[in-house]
C-alpha cells in the first residue's frame, strides 16, 4: 500500500511522520462532521498561521483554494523540496487580526 499524498505539497505522508486532519470548513464555522483532508502537520500549521477561521470558511475551503493563496503557495513550493518527515518551527500567529 502506498502512503497518502499531501494535497498541498504533493509529498507522501508516511505513517511515522507528524500528520493531521484539516477540516476544510473550520469546526467553529459549522464544519464539524464535514469534509477533511490528511495533511503533513507542518502544512496544517502553516494554514492556521496564515488564515483566520473566517477566511478559511469563506474563501479557502478547498485544497485548490489553499494552494492558490500567495503566501501558502510559496510555502508549499518550498516545503515540497524537503523530505516527507521534515519538521520546522513555524513561528506563532503571523496574520494580522
């Protein structure tokens, strides 16, 4: 069986690397029980460091929309060159409230 592929950075997600389920519509915005995607933990953290729950619910509720966000696109392109288990310190919240 092959490892699942992260829909954002297109790297495989082996069972032994940090991973998490991302709710395409945030639970706080009505997405509880809604569609989720399996992501590398580092990709998931970058999404939440970049976008608010409201932005995620309103405009970035598909993998394609997330990949189209300018800052996230740059990050996913950068991390795609790293090994699947790559982890890095993602600074705290970077978005402006």
